[in-house]
C-alpha cells in the first residue's frame, strides 16, 4: 500500500490541534493536569517503596516499579505540551502509560495467592494458591509481550508512512489488550468466588472470634484488592474500546477520557494499598514455610516388607 501523503505542517501547531494530522494526541496536553497526575503517582511510588522495605510485602515490587514507570510516562506529557508534534516523545509516553499497568495487574495476581495461603484457605480457590500466581502472571507477561510487539509494529508503520503496517500493529495491540481484559475479568471472578466460599464454608475465618479491629482484619485487605480490581477493569475496558475506534477516535483524542477512564482508575487501583499495605496482613515467606511444615502430616513409619507370618517364625527361632 502506498504511503499516506500528509498536508504541509501547520505554521502554528497550537492554533488548531484537533485538525493537525502531525499531532498524535489531537489536543495540547495540559501542564496543570500533567503536574497533578505526575506528583500523585510519584508520591505514591515513593511511599510504597518505603512501606515495602519497612513493613514487608516485597512481592508488591512489581506494582512499585510500575508506579515509577507510569509517573515517567505521564511526565513525558510535559514535552508533548511544548512539542505537540513530536513523534519520539509521544511514542515513549504512550508505551510507558499503556504498558505500566501490566505491573499493577501482576501484583494483584500475586496478592490473591498470598492472601489465600496466609489464611490457609487455598482449597476455596478454583486454582491452588501457587498455581494461580503462575497461571495469571504468565498470562500477564504474554499479553504484555503481545501489546509491546503490536505497539512496535504500529509505531514502525507510522514513522515509515505505511498505514497497512500501522493497522496490523494496532490490531495486534488490540488483541493483547482484549486478552488482558478477559484474563483479569476471569481473575476477578475467581477472587469473588473465593470470598463467597470462605464466607459460606469457613465462617470462623470470615468472622473470627474475637474479631480484630477492622483495619487489621484480612477482609479489609480484600476490599482494597476489590477496589484495585475495579480500577484496572475500568481502565482495561477503556483502552480496549479506545483502540478498537482507532488512534483518531473520540476516546483516543480526548484528554478528559484519558484522565477519567485511564489515569484516575489506575491511580485508585494502587493508592488504595497505601493505607492498607499488604505487609500488615500477609505473613512473610519464612512464617508461611514454617506454617506449612507444621501443617504437613508426619511421615508414617515404614512397615516391614516381610509378611507377618514370616516375622513370627523369625522371632520364634
């Protein structure tokens, strides 16, 4: 397919950004909104880093790293404000903002397995605690690679002026987003089913006696995980619909939708763990291993391979 022929660049890219084909956002990014979002994400990442080292829960490292890369991606919008037609800045911003949530999703996958293991309620998960982490993290990595590959192909097609290649990359990217949404929706359903089963079959765990303060109750952490799931589902649905419309669709060219359906839900998905840090609810690896050793049944003494009749003859002799 022939390369797309673009009109001459506008003399002033700030006059009519919505009709500027060289402006990938189709609007001028707001420095005020960028500053607020960047500050919130960076501050959350710093606090979570402190909590991780002081209060434990090193398994949340993926979310912490993702918060830093997300804040970096948002910071790139300062560059897009002053250089709205810069493809290089846009590519870095888009990939960081779209791919960073994969780290948030991975942390939630690990958290559910850890929570069920700490409670000793792994039998109420559809998949065992160890396997649920492996299965869904593998799914997360796979969808991440699909999105990264699709994004690379789409960007390559855009920079070379090949619309066919760019469209192929966008379709691959969309496939990755749709699979990620489906995978996380399945995970959320498994999480809700786990809570239902614990409430029904283990009332002593659901409502222990004496009941601990609500801030220290494991169900408080489960509520935080539920809020995180809702935020990620909203963002995943938004990105899937946005890309299905194309980069020039209504969702993809509106700063309001970007912050309302992407940046804010994702921020909610991670900041909810600041007041309810998992390290205060989840036992450390050493404690869990000791717990497993205590719960593991003792090895039964091995019986003699000789029949009882022969043993009696040997004793008589």
